[in-house]
C-alpha cells in the first residue's frame, strides 16, 4: 500500500477508561487537552449505558466503544492495543472519574525523560506531602499491605501499587497489549513488569477524591478485591508469562479444550 | 446387592448415554463437549452391569456397601465435568473479550474512514478509502 506522508500530530496518547462516567468524562478530557496538549485523548467507553460516548466525542476525544462491559482491565488493554497499532511511543492512563489530576501528567513525562531506562512511571499518592487523598483507613491499609508484599517481591520500594495513574513507553505498551490482567489489574501489572525485566519508578502526585460515578471497588467488594489480588500475586509468581513467539500456541485458542 | 438399585442404575446410565448421543446427532452438542459425558455414562453403565468390578473397587477403598462406590465414582465424574465447563467458560470469556476489543478498534477505524471520505467528497477530491486508511493512522484532531 502507498504510504502517504501525514503530519504526525503526536506520539503521546492519553487513555481514559470510562464506564458510565457521563458526569465527569467531559471535564477529564478537557483537562487533559488543556494541561497535556501534546497528548491525543482516547476514551475507552467500556459498554456504558449513559451518554459517556457522545459527551467524550463532543469534548474532542477519540472514542473506542466496547459492545459490552469488559471491566477495567479489558478497557485499559484496548488502549494498549490502540497505542500499539497506531504507533504511539508513550501512553498515559488517566481514570475517567477525575481522580487523577491531568496537571500531573507533566510530572510523569518528566520522570520518564529523566531516566531513559524506565518503562513505566507510576504516580503515587503516598510519596506526596500533599494530603488531599483522604481514603478510608480500610482502603489505605489494604493498599499498604499490597505495597509491602509487592515491594518484597520486586525488590524495589513500591508505595502505591494500586494507582492507575501511569505512563508507559513503547516496550511496556507492547507487553500489556499482549497480556493484561482482567479484573483489578494494577498490582499484577507491576509484577508482570518485574517478571519481564522492565523497569518502573514512582513519582509523587496529587490525587483527588472521585468526582462522580462509583468506584470499581465498592466497599462490599473490597474483600473480594483483596482475595482476588492476593491470589493473582501468588499464582502469578508461579506462572510463566512468556509473550508468545511466532508459531507458538495462541494464548486464546479453540484447541485448548480438554 | 439389591437388584432394584442395579436396574435403576442401568436404566439411568442408558438414558444418559442415549440422551447425549441424541443431542450430538441433532448437532446441539459439540463432540468436544460430548466426549466426557459419553465416557462417564459408559463407565457408570459398565459398573452397574458388572457388579463384581464394583465390589472389588468398593473393597479396595473400604466402602462397606458396594452400590455407594457407584455414586462416589459418578460424583467424581460430575466434578471433572464441572471443572471442564469452568475451563470452557474461562476460554470463552477470554475470547469474547478479545473479540469485543477488536470490534471496538475496527468500529473506530471505520468511522474515521467514513469521516475522511466525507470530507474528501465535500472538498471535491476523489475518495480512496485505502489511501485514507493509511493516511489517517495517526490523528490530527484539533
């Protein structure tokens, strides 16, 4: 096919996973476009039943729409697919509930540029002096437990392994486009990076309380969340996670029946 | 052993066997999923008919009443079948996730091609969707 020279708008992509976030998605998209003008904005509408898609398009975002709800892992992975297929060099993940402050994207980018060897920069709530993140004590405790376990496993201090406010380079995008956890992916993703010998670092960021909608982790689900993530951590340790080589069995194949 | 329970076991296993075969014949059940069912029905049928084998097995594992061994074995098969279905459901979940993601990407691409085709048509340029597809790989949105 004939390649046409086109002006490259950007090599940076901001992915906003959104499930029924009609109340906040416009503000998030506009804030990203204002504070991170070098980024194209992609909203992944994860099967919303409200106006999320139309509002996001009106705000100037590219929109991927899932035909049904896949959960946060599937939504973010669609972002990785998109970034990989369209040749973006960097991708930042910003939640659609306006919990993440788009002004901090620059902080992540600076950290990535400062250290060429880093494949993922993660915004941490707990490295910051700014205490604007008044999480309930139960949730903070849970996060600190994960932080403790994950830090031991990867041999590096990780203070906020559940934060989804992350900037990925091309290597990390490629890894996660091929294999990204389903349900509560953030903690497991840190371990996957470690297993695949990719490097990450954390930088302090401010975070807000959620602007609307409901968290993917409601209080009733937090026990399930704890158990699922712990299972994923410890089963994940024993799991080989090779990226399939050409000719290998496909990760999803009909021939894998008993 | 009471002959009544033997008759009931044989009839039940035969009905299961014939029922599964009939579902396969009507193409409502894939052979892939029918094999385990057929195998379990055959084993239960064999044990129901051949009582000596049942008694040997019962004696080996210390079951006092041999017909109970039949139920233990049937239970084992049920567990294996359920696990088999959990695997099948997990695989289907993974496959439908990938399909939904690919579909979303294709839909976005198609809408973009249609938009750029419209713009070209409005500008009086020839519309070439292949060129438009290549050219629009990266976004130059406002």
